[in-house]
């Protein structure tokens, strides 16, 4: 519950004014509903009594009927506005939460980021964020509106009808209603969490089976995979049935509570009538108001029944939130070398405009060193302008250092979309970058910058995808450019043109590249050989 409370505070603070407007309209809807039924009950009873007394022609029916129409129309308008504003505020809050999570992931190290490549982690995060929309819509706003409405109705009923009627209605609803909801919460936390967990397993299992169906068929294990998915589906259905039974049982007890409160209010009104404290028309107001207040209680069932799902999601999301970057915005030391590395052979310093090749056998740590320089792995052996990469705010570090990893990420969209991830650039700048990486001619033959790419850059060869990602790095024009096997998969002529083009495009940048072959290229003025 602690995690759920922290997430609730974060969501409410995302747009407090929008939340407040939605909450105000939610209370308005409930209060107007109670006033509508109370006035209608009084009006019906009063007109009936006037007719029986033979004075119906003298009874003023216009003002009460006008009040009924006003409350009915006003309640409908308030309900529409409440739905509109609360959903809008919730969507804004969830958007803010996603931004917070992305900022947190941006400061994660390479190992943590690599875990996000799997569909399991991504679907888990997406599902958790979606589950949290109920925190505001089905818990915070309905619960707050219900409590405030009961307080207001208690005060008005006490003044108009009598405090005994107000105490009976508020006391029974708040005490027994809370007991029913608490019982529902205890009974549904486990099945709600189980249903969500099994649903996640089922979705991942189906995705895996479809993706690997050829291998499963060849291995003759497709049937066992299907049986396992049926078992997971059965477990998810059983948890959903338990959840449904608990919710329906709470609905039964709430129906009894509503009937009991209405009857108690009616009897208390009759007692006041018998004592001569109120007239017959006022005596029935409590009955109708008690029925109207059921609208404040019933919506809470769904929110409480999903408490297990929301609590689990909140706990997992809360564990990601501390990753948010709170680093002070520092810009390095003026007189310090651009890059300093503490290597086994001693400390090495590198200045702007140098081109350095990293060599060594596979697994010796070349890629890891680049990731340390880029701030993607913790280290105390690297200094960028006299400061450790961890000492920089993320935005500042990304302005100094950019990196082309071995696995480059492209998005579904156009070539322009992929290159625009680095910022806003003119078409001339973009074409210059593509010309530098020897990719312009291939794209001109297609649709140029509007060439459509599929998920992960589908539509380009492996070498073309890497060169497009390299062009994206060139557009940033950072002070340090780190390249992890930039010529992998390229023929010698293209590799030579790319290396020469990158050096010419960024004459003032420090370029450091890991090279399995080609480290003796004339562009590289320094070579660092790492050993196991």
C-alpha cells in the first residue's frame, strides 16, 4: 500500500488543478443526485397530501418542478463534465508518469537497458502503467467524492429533517460500507494479482509460440507448449472467477445495506413525524436521500476489487522511479583534458581532433570501455573534462559524448523520423550526414528521406542500418564520438569511405573506435591495445 500511495501522490501532483476540477464535478454529481431524489420525494408526498386534503389547486407545483428539472439537467451536465475532466486528468497523469520512467531509464546502465529489449519487460511495464489508471479514476476520486458527499448530505439533512435521520444514514453507510469494502479488498487482492500475473504469462507464451513456431514444430514440442498455455489460461480464468464471485458477493451485501439504510431512514422519519418534529413530506426525504447515496458507494466496488492488480503494478513501477536523474548540472573543468583513461599501462589523455583505435581480442573489454566513457556503466577509471561521467546531468553528458553501439536501434517510420531523434535539422544537414556514411545514393533511388522503414529498421540491410544510426550520431556533432565496430559488415571500399568521411565531417571531435580489423587505417593516429 505504501507504493500505491506514492504513485497516487505522483499522479495527483501531475496536474492538480485538473484533478481538483474533476473531483469538484464528481461531488457535484453525487450531491445533485441526492438533492434530486430528496426534492422529488418531498414533492410527490406533498402534492399527494395536498390532493387528499382537497387543496391541490392551491399547492405551488411550479417552483418544486422547476427545481427537479434544474437538478436533473444539471446532474447530467455535471456527469458529462466529470467524465471528460477526470479522464483527461488521468491521461495527463499517466503521460507524466511515462516521462518520469523514461527519464529514469535514460540514466540506467547498459546492463539494465539491455533487459528492456525483451518483450516480457516491455509488456510488463506497459501493462503496469495502464493498470494505474484505476488509482485515480476508480479509487481516489470516487472515495474522496463519496466521503465529502456524505459529509455535506449529513449537514443538510440534519438542518432540514433532523439530526437523528442524518446520523442513521451517514453512520450506517460509512461504517458498514467501509466494512464491506475492506472485506472485498482482502478477498480480491490475491486473485486480482494472480489473474494479472497469469495473463502476462499467457500473453508472453502466445507471442513466443507464434514467433518460434517453426522451431517448436521441428522439435515436436508444439503440443506440449499448447498444453502449458492452456494450463496458464485455466489458472487465469480461475483467478478471474474468484474475483468475480467476491465482487458479486460484495454487491449482494451492498444491496442489503442500501435497503437497510433506506428502511432505517424511513423509520426514523416516521418517529420524527410521530413526535411532531417534522411534517409528512419532510419525513420521507431521508428515505429518498438514502437511496440516492447508493450511487456514491457502488462504484467503489470495482476499484477495490482491482486493488491487488494496482498494488502490484505500483510496487513494480515504484522500484523504477528512484532512477530519475537528480545529478547537478555540471559542465566539466576548463583546463582538464577532454578524456582521461586509467589503463593497465598507465593513464592516457586524449584531446579534441584525435582519432583513436581500440584493439584487442574478443571479450577483452573494448565495448565495455566505450560504455564507461558514455556513462552507460559505472566506473572510476574514466574522466571526461576532469569529471566522471556519472557526475554529469544526462542532458549535459549527451551533449559531450555520443556513441554508436554494436546493436543500433531504429524505429518504424521514415528515414527522416529516425534521424530526427537526434534533434531538428535541415534537409541539407541530413543529406550531408547521409553522404558522409555513403548512404545517400541508396536512399535517393528510393523515396529519399521519406523512405519507409519497418520495426527495427526493416527495409535496410544490416550495414545500411548501422550507417543510418551512425549518421544520426554525426548530426549531434558531439565533442567525443565513440564507435563500436563502425565498419562491421562493410566491404573495404565502403569502410574506407565511411571512416574518412566521419573524420572529415567532425574535424574537431575526439573519435574513438573499437576495431577488429582496420585499426592500421591512416586515419587512426593513436592505437590502444587492450589485453586480457
